[in-house]
C-alpha cells in the first residue's frame, strides 16, 4: 500500500499514455487495495477459539449461584433444629444476598447469549475472509452488538461497578459497511470495517466481563462461606463422608488414608478440627481459581483486541499473545472444573 502511494504521488505513471488508461487504474488500484484475507482469517479463528473457551460452563454457573440459597437454608435449618430450645422449622437466610446472587445469575445468562452472538460474528468474519460473504458479516456483527449491549446494560445496574455509565450506553448497530469502486478494495473495506466493529464490540464485552468479575468478587466471601458451611454441616450430620476432603489432602501429599480413617477422625477432636480446616481451605481455593479464570479471560480479550488493532493498522496480525492467554484460560477452566461443579464464572 505504501509503495502504491509513493508511485502515484511521484507522477511516474504519467510517462506512458498506456498507464493513464482506465484499464491501468482498475488493475493498479485493485492491486494496491488487496484485502488482508489471510490475516483476517487467522484473527477470526482466534476469535472463534476465544468465544468457545469463554462459553465453557457459563450456563452451569448461573445454576451454581442459585444453588447457594439451598446451601444457606440447609445450614441454617440444621443449626436451629439441633437446638432443642428452638422451634424446628425451615430457615431462609439473607434476602439481600439471595437477590444479589439471582441478579448476577441473570447477568451471567445474558453473558452466555453475548458470547454465542460474538462467536457468530467471528464466524461471519471468517466467512468474509474466505469467500466474500458480505451479507453475513453485517447481520452477525449486529447480532453480537445486541447481545453484548444486553449483557453490559445488565451488569451496569450493580452498585459500584467500573465504567457503569459507559456500559449502560448501548453500542449503535451498523447500517452499512460501505463499498469500494473495485472488488478487491470493497472486500478490504468490509474486512477492516468489520474488524473495527467486532473489536469495539469485543472491547465492550471485555468491560462488561470486568464489571461482572467485580460483582463476583464482592459476593465471593459470602459464596465461599455458604459452600464451606454447607459442606461442614453435611459432614456433622453424617450425611456425607469425610473421605473426599481427606483424599484430596492425602493425594497432594502422595499418601493413602488408612481404611478406618473415618472412625479415627470421629474419635479424635483434633483430627476432626484439622479436617474442618482442610474443608475451609479447599473452599477458599475454589474461589481463588474462579478469580483466576476471570483474569485469564480478560487477558485473552486484551490480546484479541490488540490483534484487531494490528490488522487495521498494518494488515497483519500476531496471535502469539492470544494463544498464550487462551492456554492459560484453558488451564484455569480445567482447575475450576476439577475442584467444583458450581459457583464458577
């Protein structure tokens, strides 16, 4: 592109009457405006991979947040009913905490839709780069904008979230990507405009996800306590085995529990208290891994947005950072899945 510009500005093309014909300019300018199809396709592949990773376990997360109400009710009711001085009846804990978790669960469900739509935009971007599917790109990008707007406006309603005013302001949908005089230039314009619009939408999604992480962090201590207390209450009531917590500890140490470990724990106040501390530490580790998952997703989004900027500025992309951060996200996802099936973003 730079060479084409210098050649035109130099006036060398005027030295030959053949070069000043409309045919020359059609061929020459079309070559100057080559669409960056290969780098755009690679960027689209990275976007598809990222949205697939972000989609992992999202819908289960909302169900996990709603399950915390059951944890609290079980713990509170057991505590009341084991006290003979109190009337044994079902207990419900803080309504405010339950409402906050429900609001976050609804927001996460909207995030799932936004991820699906954003993935659709990257797939359409890939199709545009591969075979000039111009109609699909605009409609899919508008679908992503709508999905991300809904997610962002939902998370903006929480008190104190970062950039709430910006997140509550919807992104405008696209009326047209425009056209160029020559076929190559037209596709180039669509790819670069598509990249810019998807990048803006991805950036808004990133801001909304950061705000969601802030909300989760605000509720994390409450979630951790609810899960921990419910586990300990189940153990105290002899409704579940203590073996799971013990086995996790033993596995990390490379040893195997004795066959009568449960009986030994029951007979030893020291062993009982030590195992309770293990359960508490495991619950805290689960929350830390959820936080790590949020951060890995945000880092991957930052790298993806930077790749969009590279494409628009230079017509090339370097996806090393995207791949690295997606690998870290995959690791965070696997660690969360290993330790808990609920309460993960």
